[in-house]
């Protein structure tokens, strides 16, 4: 049985939560995620 | 009154001669018909009723209530027409001044993104290098938008995310 493994990064945007899935071993650009999260916080109330 | 009321309910008014003699005006001497004191005499109701009704008038007049004149009469057609005509000129004034309404378009775009914003954000996140999927959930674990790889149970993940954040954010 094959299983896929992801790591999950969770951020809070207002009353919502944003979960981002990444593949192990792959670094996520933190600045890009932070920018989108900030935008999400502004747009999602 | 206390004596007559039961008689009115009964529909028959009877008095003894003694009672009539003692209450009659002008007064009648006690000797007159003394032998018939116990005799009952029926008085026709048509003589008693007018006096009874006059004596049993309600003690207090009906209360008068002051009604605010600014309250419209909802049952009066004329009143409603007058109000609608008075209200009608107001909207054209607002339409006549387009300059102040220029900022108005701002709310409508902000309302539209509220429906599309989560999807847009999920789309943007999924374009970031290294990101394989993204999900936005409410605090109660209901998903708002998602773009996940095949095989990932979005409902399970959505329910898991708020708790995960609350535990790791401490």
C-alpha cells in the first residue's frame, strides 16, 4: 500500500485558517506564503 | 340599587306595601293600609328600567389616550399616499448627485471578493513553488476553498486544521 506524505503549514487569517501542503524535502518560500496570508487576512473576514 | 338589581335579573320587581310606603315621596302615613303591609305589589319594569339605567351609569368615563400625531395611520389610504409621495422625492436627490456616489463602487467589489477571495487565495498559494495543495477552513472546520492533491481527504483535513493551529500556536 502506497501512501503520500505531505507536511502541513497552518496560518490564521482572520476567522479562517489556511493550510498549505508541501512535499517533504521541499522548502517553501516563507516570504511568498506570508504575503498571501497577509492578503488573505485582508480579504477574508 | 342593591335591592333592585336582583329583581332586574329576575325580570320581576315586587315590593311589599310596607317598603313602598316607607320610601314613597311625599311620605305616606304609617296608618294608611297598615293591615296590608305584607302584601306584595308588582311594579312594571317599564317604569323601573329607565331609572335603573340612569343610576347604574359607569362611574368613570372612558380614558382618553394621547396618540402621537407623527405615527401614520396605516389603515388610511390617503395617509399612505401622502407618505409615499413625500418619500418619493428623496431618492431622486441621491441619484442626481453622482459625484458623492463615486466611492460607492468600492463596497461592491469588496463584496464580490468575499465570495471568490478564498478560491483566489487557494489558487495563488498553489502556484507557489513547492506547494502541492492548499485549503482554507472556517474555525469550525468547514472548508471554504481547497485545491488538494488527489487522495487527500479534504473534509478530514479541514476538520483537523483549526485544532492543529490552536495546538501549535501556543
